[in-house]
C-alpha cells in the first residue's frame, strides 16, 4: 500500500527551496549533554552552521578556518562581507595560533576577563582565511563563559567564528526562539540552552594599539577595563550622538545599521523628569495623528505613561537587568504592531554605556534631547 512519508516530503520541500532543515537540540546549560554537543560539533567540523548560547547572546558558529563555511555563515545572516565575525576559542593557546604580537597588556586582560564578555582585537596571522577577517590585518578573539559554548568549541577542535545569531540588522538573540524566528531553514542546528544572562554582546577592545581602544561597549564595563589596564581610548563612534561618516569606522560593525526593531524608535535623552514630560507630549502628538505608540520605560516611570503599550526595561538601580531585557523587549515591540516606540534613556555607568549605545543605534540616531529649563 502507498504510504506518504511525511519526513521525506518535508525534506524534499526544504531542498527544493534551497532551505535547510534546522534541528533544535535542548541542552542543559550547566551540564551540556555529550550526545547533543557531539552532533553539533560534527556539523561544525563538516562545514555546517550551529547556533549556540554564550553568556552574552546566542552566536552562530562555523569553523573559522574553513572559508566556505564562513562564507555560508555570512549568507545565512545576510551579513555584509566587510563585517568580520568574532572568533571564539576554548583555551588561551588558541590565541597564539591566530594572533601575532600578544602584548603583556593583552595577556593581563585575558587573565583577568577570560572566559568572559571581552573580545580582543589583535594583529592576525596571515594563514587565517581572508573571509574570516573580511580582509583586515586584525582578528577579533574571545573566550566565552558558557558551558555549552565551551563544550562545542572544545569538541569541534577548531576556532569557531560566531557573530550574533540574528539576521543582519536585527536585535541580537537572547533566546533560542529568537534564533529560530530569524534563521529557521537557513542554518543546520540550534543548541537551546535557555536565555542568555548578560543580554548585550561582548565589549570589543582593540589591543593592537596602545592605549587600547574601545570599539564596542558591551558586557565588560569600561570602569572594569580601566582598573586593569589604566587608560582606554574611546572610539568617537561610541560617544557620538549622531551618525558619523562610514570612513571613520575602525570596527566594520560600527557603520552598519544594528539592533533595530522593525518599528521606528525615537530615543529621548536627558534627566528623567524632562524625558518623561517630553515622552508624554510625543504620545499626545501620536494619538492626534491616529498612530499607535509604545513606550520603553523603566520600573520607576512606567506607571506614569498612558500609551498603547508600555514596557519596562527594569529598574535604574539594576542596569544589569536592563541589559538582560533590552533585546527581548525590542523584539516584543515588533509583535505589538505599534507605529512608533518612544524610549527613555539610562545612565552610562557600567553596562549602561552598552545599553545606551544599542538604543542609539536602534533609533538610527533619531535622538531627542529636550532643553532643561533652568530655574
Ligand atoms: O557577545 C558577542 O560578542 C557575540 C557572541 C556570540 O560572542 N558575538 C557578536 O558578534 O556580537 P558580532 O559578529 O555580531 O559582532 C562582532 C563585532 C562587529 O561589530 C565587528 O565589526 C567587530 O566585532 N569586529 C570583528 N572583527 C574585527 C576586527 N578585526 N577589528 C575590529 N572590529 C572587529
Ligand atoms: Mg551582531
């Protein structure tokens, strides 16, 4: 008798449209199951693409030394080829195989902050494939502090190139579901180890120059870096309140649109009271124009708004929680179908610098700084 083989129909459907069947493996973040890690590592070794959790956000991994695999990585994300991924290692010896001129300052940073949310940019060895470093003379390296990431890199036996596992331009994924929403059918597998804990990406620090230069604020605070290595230069892109010309970018990622929800976002910066009254004024304007408006507020202020949707990032007193919630909230707003998101700002201390950098980018630099009336 003829029986329809659904599994095969499914497979043929995917193949006919040039799509992959994305397998999802549940893994215990504290004690990752060896079978799941083994299967995922086999995919990486064979040139495939596997998304995995790190302590910051989910990454999309490929063998960094396999140029075809890295090309497929760019294609799956729709990522421009001039924006290189971070290469992840499971032990410090991996650094000396990929980077040249590892200075005592860089060694001190690795000792203090690895494994952890700090990416270091070094002069690279010539034999790293061009595509992995987007033709740059440097390479960005990091040792993540997550058991699943660690086990996968170790078992793969290769350095793992892993940009954040989202479609280019979208907010980085902090859950396996976010990865699935963006990349289902485009990658081979997802290791689901639950939500990530830091929620913003690693700090990117260029140690090929002295003093080191901060290229992207992230999970390791500037204050913590200062304590260990003293002076750190801030790249002008980090403090900028406006979009700078692309040729000034030192880190290719700086010039690309990033972290943006599909819904337009306007960021209102300044002291809390002034920000609140400006946002209330803007809500009235939106309603007058029959527009649905959402507010990205904080625990201290959320009660005060009457808008179509109000979400709190968390309390000003707990910036780590705000960082952990940020990208999820940006994605949730897209599901609410509002026409505009009005976002409050927070202090740039600690992880606040990374949060404000992501919010400024998410707004496409549509920033309002209401005048503070002296009196
Ligand atoms: O937390 C993270 O860093 C996550 C997880 C998965 O590890 N990864 C991540 O990767 O955010 P990605 O590719 O989304 O961001 C890498 C950033 C980009 O802004 C890129 O331009 C910059 O690092 N970058 C990579 N290589 C570089 C290089 N050689 N010089 C300067 N910047 C570099
Ligand atoms: Mg990214």
